[in-house]
């Protein structure tokens, strides 16, 4: 059997089966929090030290963007970053186009921030990001007075932004979206008056939590957030917890493989992100949170997972929202459950790094799992603890698809070949090495 630690440079590997996964792991820092620590630290006055920063490709896109805007950012050893912020008025017109590469968070949050800056800037991205929708951000920012132009009437990157003085608005978002909400909050920091954002459901709230730590005037009531203009953010220390979205692969891996017991240390358990834990528990999984505490305004815990006999369940949009990024690995959990799992309310996943609904249907079909693809979700007929046949899985350049395939490989007879495995570096550099360290063969 080919060891998953080998042959990664070429982008294609054979990820091996396992008799279980056992031991202790620590996953990389939270991707969402790492993005926000750089952006908010850059517009705060003074030094912000970030420990546990995720050095994935998406976060490095944000780091390079803020440097291009004139911010001095130092990368230290052991995933530590030092941001020397000069305040919201210290950003400078970039000398070049800002390339967000594949990072939708970078593109959408910076669209909000740059709309209120007194200079011209252009945001672009790779071929995948240039297909993803931007109108949902551009439209409310235009209501605030922003001047933004781009392809397809501002629907797609590249976007040209002529910064202007904005005014606060009251806006109800058409969907629960942390990126949209965060873009408007960053614009609201510099807008006249108040900006009020109301969501149909509560999206992840890392931005609100972090803005408060830096000294912003943020009011929160249920699904409504209010922010007032301020230029007095102050640099501080941020400790980034482990990313629950990265932990999710190991949670499912331990749940579906026999004789597994795994402890995941220092994982973020923000209640807007713990949908994966609740879904696995509803499926009958053994998941416990230990040593619960708060770090830098975020709840953190150690998560203990044991092998379990999972059962199929119905997962609607409300259950899926706090686990939206975990859709691919939830599909893997469903595949190795008893009974049928129906997932709905996932239509937005058609326009992520890949069409995740279609790609997961392709992946599961290729390993012999019966699926039915719907417009906003998928129906999966689980095969229980049966091993699957050897197949070639295409990642479609999507990091979460590649990692989900590696977890499915644990329950295979001869391993699964993953074509395009290098994309895992977007969010989890070293993923295959960590998985190998706890794989029982």
C-alpha cells in the first residue's frame, strides 16, 4: 500500500485504508478567524500579535493583500504573525491589482473595506473565484454610496473600487452569509451614522466577536447587528483556535472507522460553527467536548470522538447552516451510515470552490454508494460499515473534496486515488501527514 505521505508534490496520491484512527491531533488554526485577525489588525492602531495563524493559501492571499495596502506584517516562527496597524486611515492605494487567488473571504471582505477608502483599487482572483457571485456584496455597498464596477454589472471579479465616503444603512440580507455580513460591517466602520444588518438566520459571528475585542461599537440582538463608525480600534493579542472545519474530517474519520478513539485538542466550538458536532450526534456518533474554555473571545474545547454505528437522518437548511462548509464530509458520514440521509437547503454550495453537490454525488457514485442529486441537496443511501472499491477521485481543485476523499479511503479495501490532492494546502497544509500519524494499519 502506498503511504499517503508520499507523492503529494505531483498532486495525485493513493490514500490508504485504516483499521481505525487513534491518538491525539491538533488541527491548524481557524481559517475564518485568521483572515479577520489580519484585516482588523491592519486597521487597528498599534501591534496585533496573532498566535496560531493558519498559513494556508487562502489566508496568505489576505496577508499579501494587506501588505499591498501598505501594512507591515511579519511572519514569525510557529504560525505567529505580527501586524503593525496604523489605523483605518493608514491604508494606502495599492500599486498593483490585488489578487485574491481562490479566496472568496479575501475578495468579499476587502470589497467592503476598500469601498470606504479614499483611493482606487482593483480586486481579482483565479478562474474559479472569478465565477463566484459578488453581486450580493456589491448591491448593498452601492446603497451605502460605494462606487464599484465589474464584470456582469458587478456580479463577478475583477472589481474596480473607487473609494468614497459611505453612509450607514439598514439592510436585511437575502441569505445568512458571514462574508456578506462582514463586508458590510467593515464598510460600516467608516460610514456616517449606524449600519444595521439583519439576517434571516444567524451566520458565523467571528467578525462581530473580533471587532468587539479591538474596541468597535458593535451591538448584537438575535440576528441583528448594529455598528457605528469608529477610527479608534486598538491592536491586541489574538490566539486562533483550531479550525472546527478541519477537525470535522477527523471527527467523521473516527466515527466511521471501527476501533477508533481520537482526541482533537484546542478546537474552536463557536456555536455558529458546531453544526457538524450536532449532526454527528444526531446520527448516533460518540462526540464529547472536554476542557471547555474561552480564548480571545471564542469558545474552545478538546473533542473526544469514538467509533460509532451511524444512522441516516434528514438534514434541512437550518441544521446545515452552522455546518455549511462541512457538507462534503457530512456526505461521507452519510455514506457509511445505516439507512438514508437526505440533505436539503444547500443550494449555495453550487457556487463554492466547486459545485459541491454535483462533485460529492460524483465521488460517492464512483465508490459504489447510491445517491440522488437534487437542486438544493442530495439523498444518500448509506452502506454501513462495508468497505468500498478502489477508485480514482477527482478533487476538482476543491480542498474539502480532497480531504473528504481521504476519509472515505479509510473505509476502502485498497485505498482511493485522489487526483488533485495538493489543493488541501488551501486550508490544511500537512493534512495527509497528520492523518497518517493516527492511522492504524
